[in-house]
């Protein structure tokens, strides 16, 4: 029985990326401005490969299709539902919006994209674009056509440890100086509203915008989701419940701050995605110990009910919602 799957990260160069992922997590990055680490992914644009055990060398999407017992009850004809990333915004990302499932299926033939961010680090004064000021679709279109970004866009200051939930239809952007762990639906569809008139260094052209599609999927008026973040202390350890249904229909996300030893479990038939964002220690399953270090990403399959984490670590964990 396989008790844990560790994955090899996939890296993507971005116009807004940098080199912090090497400094912060010890990753051996390829050359260039690396903006994204796809940590746990079955998406065709960045498939995660298993690094350990009997499935070493196999890809997550193939396991999803051919080893259903690892994931409990699921429809293998549908794509693996989640994608975990770490983003390094050396520069600001484009102002963008993502479609919901219905629009994405019709226009892009993939899942929609609801996502969330745990802010790992943020420079002083860092902020997000999060939401907009328009009260009607007509006002929204006028402000976009005029390029009145100063009055259209909302800004949200952030610091390390903040958590932000971004439903599909939300105008948003990570801005310069932020490193974040992103949990999202497994989708790579992004509609750009504004890109600061930047020129791609490879094509020497401005990146394309998607104004019509953006206007069709933006939620108007914007209302920030009301998160009900809760905390549970178990000895010296803290479990933080960031988001779950019914607010979040696609995933639940937790933080595990472990200072000694913590026993955890998921429901029968569930599987859990985990990313170590700081510290080191070990994962113990069925009396077998696995080293955990900052920057590791792993999946605890549905065949495992209980596990123990020892050491001093901070882990962000997520589970898909059927």
C-alpha cells in the first residue's frame, strides 16, 4: 500500500517572476524570471511527477486515471480537481479575472478557476488588486474602456500570514513583492484586463488582453467573501481553518503549525494535498517515517486514514470538495 506521494515541482518563467523561489525554498531553478512553481498538478501545462515509492516517475494525472483507490470515490473521466502553486511576484501580475465552470467549459473546454492565496512573504507596503468599484455592468464597461484603473480597481494591503479567497469572477492581481501559496481549481485560464503596457522580452510585443471575455465574467458589483477563519490549539500546535464549504464549493484549506507532534486524519475516501512552507521534521504513517523539509509537496492518499507529523513545521493543506 502506498502511504504518501511526494512530487517534483514544475517551474514556469513569467514576465513578472524572479529568483526568490531558489532563495526561500532551495529549488534548483532553471534560468530566467521564474514566477510559478506548480507543486501538485495534474494539469497538462505542468504535470507533477512522483519522486518516491512504487509510483516513482509516474505522473499525477495518470494515477488519477488508473489508480482510483488512491483518491477514494471519484469520477476518473473528470480532471483532477485541484492545483497547488507557489508564486513569486517580483513584479506585478496583470490585472485579471477567471471564469466560472460553466463559462470555462463552453469557451475554454476546461474547469473554471476559483483560487485562494496564503501570503508567505510580502515586502513593506505590498498590496493586492482585489475587486472593483463599479456598481453596474454599464459603469464597469465605461471605466474599463477609459482605462480608469485608479478609480475602477480596489487595493488590499497584505502581509505575511494573510489569507485571501478569490472566487471566479473576481478582478484581482498579486502585486510586486509578494510570495504566495495558491490553492486553486485545476485550470490555466486567465483573462487579462490590464498589463501595464509591458512588452514581452521574447516576442517584443505587448501581451494580449481579453477585454470582452473579462467583461462577460466579472461579478458586478463586487462583494468580498466573508471568511470565517477559525483556530484550534492542540497542545502547542495550532490548526487554522481558512476556508471550507459552503463558502468555498471546490476546496477546503487549513494551516498546520506544528511545534512538537500532531496526529491528523481525513475522512474515509478523502485525500489531502500538503505543502511545507517552513521548518523541517517528519511524516509518520504506519510506523514509517518520511523526511519533511521546507519546499516539499506531497499527497496523502485515501488509503491512509491517520498520520503523524513531528518537528517544527508550517504546512498548508487542502482537500477537494465533491
